C-alpha cells in the first residue's frame, strides 16, 4: 500500500541556509530510489526556518530502505545540531 510522509524540519535561524542546502542535496538521490513516488521540498509561508519534505513511497519497505541509505545518513550528519526539531508523520491513504 502506498505511504505518504510529511517531514517538517525546523532549522535554527543561523543555520537556515546550511539545512536547506543539505535537504536540497538529498532530493536527487532519493528521487532515484526504487519505490520513491514523490520527494519534494517546501518552505512554509509564515516561517522561512520551517522546511517541509512531502514524500510518497510505494510501501513501508521502500521507506525503510530509504532511511538506511548513505545519503539519508549524510543528511542526518549535515543537519545535526542545526535544527530545533524534526517531525515525521506517516500517512496512509483513505480516498
């Protein structure tokens, strides 16, 4: 069953550009993964420090594989200490 993910990453203001660049760097390799249906980065209109990744995956297994990739690990290292929070919500389609 397809799975959607909304990941909200809130950067510390002084690291906003670095966090954004790290998130932009993961787009291409993530989109190239088998089972990735969507991987798009957004910024909220009311807070430039709040970045939102909207993802769609073929199923839970493809998301698990994504989280085990080298580029996902590199993202974690790149933003470590530069964010005030990361909130990940997994969604199952209803209609």
